[in-house]
């Protein structure tokens, strides 16, 4: 009789451990079934020229999709040659946060004292699950050519 009671307790313990382990695995599976965010850079610089001018703003547009909803957007621009970052901007609240789809449209102020040359732009989206997607492109800072790009810049600002 003691043996049967002992075996019943062991069996109950084994079943509860098995249940806990399979429950944890299922939870992890559910988190990983949400796709990572998708980023499509649609315009970097006026007419997608990938050119910016010190002391002026640079147009940046992207289509974003995050099944796990957008939690954070980070934009970083740094010199290809190394050195300090030109820009680091984090969007953690506002119209882009807490949604699945967003049309990112911002004008980033390029410092007037920025050095001319080639730069990397990194655009990162983090979703509510903690998953990140990063896309990058190269841009170039050049002297302004004197033409008024803003007159030709036809799009709607939100």
C-alpha cells in the first residue's frame, strides 16, 4: 500500500513537471510565430537622392509593418570613416508607436557643422515582442548647390 501511494505521488510529480515544460515551450513558440518587423525605405533625401546638406533637413520616408506592433524606431547616421554619430533619434511615443502599419515621414535636421562626405543611415524598428529589424543605406553630405529644392519638393506633411 505504501508503495502504491509513493508511486502515485511520483507519477503526479512527473505529470506536473511535464505539463510545466510543455506549457513553457508552447509560450515560446507563440512569441516566435509573430513575424519580425518589415521596413521599406521609400525615400532618403529629396527624390530619393540619398544626398543631404549640412544646415538643412533631410527627407526620410519608410513603410513599416510590425505584426507585434511598433514599440520603438531608431534612426542613426554616422560617418563611414568612423568617429561620432551625426544623428541619433529614438521615436518611443507618438503616431508611429503602438500600431502595426505606419508610413514614417520625417525631416531630419542635419547639423550645420557636419563634415562633408559619406555616411551610413541605420533605420531600426523594434516591435512589442522585442524583435528588431534594421535596414541601412549610404548617404552623402555635400555642399548645397544653391538651387531651391524645397520649391520642387511636392509631398504632404502630416
